[in-house]
C-alpha cells in the first residue's frame, strides 16, 4: 500500500513543518531527495531543462562531498540545493546532538557550494528530515535556528521497485494543486521508476499551465 497523499492528520501532528506552500499562483514545488547521484541526477537535470522546470534538491551531505561538480551543476542550472542531513539520518533514532551536527555539517558544504556560484543562498535554508521522521525536540531546535522544515504534499513513491507507475501517475495528476510540494528521488533505487514517472508527470503539469517554484523564500513558519 502506498501513501501518495499526506494523511490529513499529519500536518496537525507536526504543525511547525511545511506541508504545502500557500500561493494563489498556479505553481508547484518539485523536490528531489537523496542525491546527488551521477547518471541519475544528470538525467533529472536534462529532463528538468527540457520542461523548463526548477526544483529543490534535498541533498545528502556525504553525496555532496563525493560529487561536488555535480552539485555545482544543479546550482548553475538554476535549481536549489537544500539540506537532508550528512548520512541520511532518521531523526527518531538519532541522538539530538549528532543529528544537529549532521545538519550543520551539511549546511556548511551547501553554503560553500553557493559561494562558488553567483547564486544567492536562501536566507533561511530549508531542511527535510530523511523519512519525514523528526522528533519534537529536533523540530524545536530547527525552529530556534530559524530552519524551515519542509515535508511534502505528494509522494511519488518512486523508491519502490514494485511501484505501479501508471497508477502512481494517475494519483499524482489527480491530487496536484497550486502550492503542492512533490517528492521524487534522484537515487539509484528510484531511477527505473523515475524514468517512467517524471517525463509524463512534467508533461501533464506543464499542459495544465503550472509553473515551478523554488523553496528559497521560506521563513520557518511559511505555510
Ligand atoms: Zn531521503
């Protein structure tokens, strides 16, 4: 069973996180988690370019350290890089201090990447907790540090090798609305499913007249 849509209760349980963006414009927010990953991220950049779409890449710090050129490519092509911890840590089972260190270490790498380009770093750089799992104390810390915690409105479930892509696409198309934050993954695990989903999804939303926003002007309480 897949949960493409966020169960209605979750945003109430974690109200300080961002689950969608309030906007009157016909705009959605594409996000790609877990990269950068050679070949997969290159392919995603190519497809985004084809559809003139911008996206936010929630990158794992360790991958940024390994593939800095690919990370720079994301920025120079007009996208945004955001924080997804250094080792893809699960907040619920991590020591707080270690978890915070993972976020700070990754943010320094991201800041350094932005400094190598002409792109301005977001004033409040967004963070997405791996697996969407973050404890209350960790959320409080993020709030104090003025870090916007970004969850999602729609999950593509592209990481599941058993995914029925036709069904997934239908659910995404049916539920997309202005302000939706949609999650894909630029990871090896998701690549096969992503190749089937992403071009068709982009074709659909472009035909529907949507444009693509970046999560760059968030404040910790943007909703
Ligand atoms: Zn992740």
